[in-house]
C-alpha cells in the first residue's frame, strides 16, 4: 500500500487515467448519451463500467477541486480554498497557483517517490505548478504540462518537449474547445509512448460556460472526449472520470447576468472600505464568466460581522450566509484562507463586487457559471465495475483515485 494524506492506495496493476472534466454537471453526459454521440460512455453506464454521482468541494471552483482530487482530501487539509484569496498578513490579493501554498503532497509526488511513473496534463497553465509540486522531472522523471503553454514545455521543467510537433497540432487558444482536445491528444501520446502508471488529464470549462447540456456545441465536445476515452481504454488503461464542479445558467429571462453586486451593496449600507469582498473564482481567464461566480468571502471590521451577515441574508438571490467557523465546518475549508463571512448565491444568481469592476464584453452568450452549492453534483464514472464499496454511499469527487486504485482492477 501507498499512504497519501491518511488514505491507503494499492499500487496500480494497469495504467490508471483519471480525467477531471471541468464544469461537467451530470446532465452533459446524460444528454450526450441520449443523443447517441457517446457510445463508449453509454456502454459503461449501461453496465460495462460504473456510473455514480458525487459531490464536489465548495466553493465549486477549479483549483480547490482539482487539488482535492489529486490529494484525496478536502481544502482544510491541502489548503487551496479557491482560485484567489486575500493574504491577511500582507493584505495582498493572491492567485492560488504557487506550490508553496499547498499544504499536502499530491498522489503524483507520493507515487513517484514509490517508484511509479506519473504524468499530468492540464488545459490551463494555472494548475500546472500546483499539480507538479514535489515532482522530479528530466528524461526519466514525471511529466506535468499544460496545453496553454505546450510550446514552452521542456524535458528539464516539464518532463517533455516538442509537444506541438509530437501531437501534430498547433498551439490552441485558451478560449476554445481545442484546448481540452489538446490535453487528450497529449494523454494518448503519453499512453502510446510511455504508458505512465498514473495519468491525470484536466480540461477547461470553456464549452460548458457557453453551451447548455444537450446543445449541439456541448454534444460535439462530449463526442470528442468519448473518442479519446475509447482510445485510452483500447491502450489498456482503466479510465476514471469526474468533474471539478457543475455549471448552471446565471442570467435573467432577457439574457442579462443575474448578479448581486455585493461590494456596492455593503458600501452603501455600511460605508466604503469597512468590508472587503473577495471573489475566489477570479483568475486570468475571465472572458467566459467575467469573474462572476456563486461564492464570495467577506472580510469585515469585527463589529460589522453580525449586521453585515443579517443584511446580506436579506439580499435577493442570496442562498446562505455563513460565519468563517460555520463555513469551515460545513465545507471543510482552511480558516486562514477565507474571510469572516462566506456568501453563496442561488442556483441562477452570481455574486460580483461592483458593476464597473466586471468586464462582461466577452460574454457573447447568456452567462453560465458556478461556485455554489447548486453546482456541487458531478459524475463519477469508471470503465470497470467496482467491488468492495457501497455504491449507495455518499461519494466525493476526491474519492476518484481511491475507487480506481482500490476497487477496480486490482480487486477484480
């Protein structure tokens, strides 16, 4: 057994390919199967494999969930509480993409130390450094690279080079379906040439932000992924699928973002600079969501916590307001990386700071976004039946490697 963050994992008896489908609520796969465009996945959910549902980490954003999946533990252990947070010591607002912020080793690091070959390929570069934390690269080392910066990958820094030439594809736009397809192309390349024991593939949710389940755009994207999963299965891998979060429409009947501009409301109620709203969805890639999500954290002067919580609870579209202690207990979050209060909006609402702070010029379609409790349900699918686990229990997306390694393949 290999123990990582208190969980025991069997060594793989065949390559394990774990896929995080960014922004994939279960309806995307369900409707694509119904449309007849995912024959491989259909075969799994009809009995050849295992079709489960799980809850993701809240906030339902990319970084905390990817890191939970690859560490097997919640943010209270690994420390990544969002894409973005306020460092209370320095007062600086910081992107959570520095490995120094990670408080727990990944499975990749532990499995490499145990002598296994590991690889991770992400769509966006923001995850690459975190997933690669503690890995040793070089000609016989790990591979960890992104589609976004594929042209910059070297053997010394990423374990692989000449990616554009090797997959025979141009560098994709960060705002495209091709960014995710590049991830799968590299995954197939690695399986064909190196067959790593553990391979992690993480996509982007560009399509899900723009296309609802069952739409032509969504079905074409899921058909593409099904083709690559078929190939990975044919190459002898156990394929395990989950998502970092779901996705919901967040707009009015007129197609306008249904946004609660929280900083403006708090400034009006209590005065400027007395409470500070942080949006953990914030990252360098805001064109498709305008930094509008359903989770916010608020730092406030001590005597304002109770009145601010009461006031925010009354705002239309707010689902729940929690104190730091309540949020940390309910969502297993690190207390030093969230504010005094946590605010979560409803299924079809988002939270912003002030209207002038959000550039929505890139929203060519009505807003779809995530971050709240309503985006917590995600798929959990395996290319083999599982044994030795109660299929009716409550699963988390970060049970993915536990089930893949301990209850598929080895146990059959």
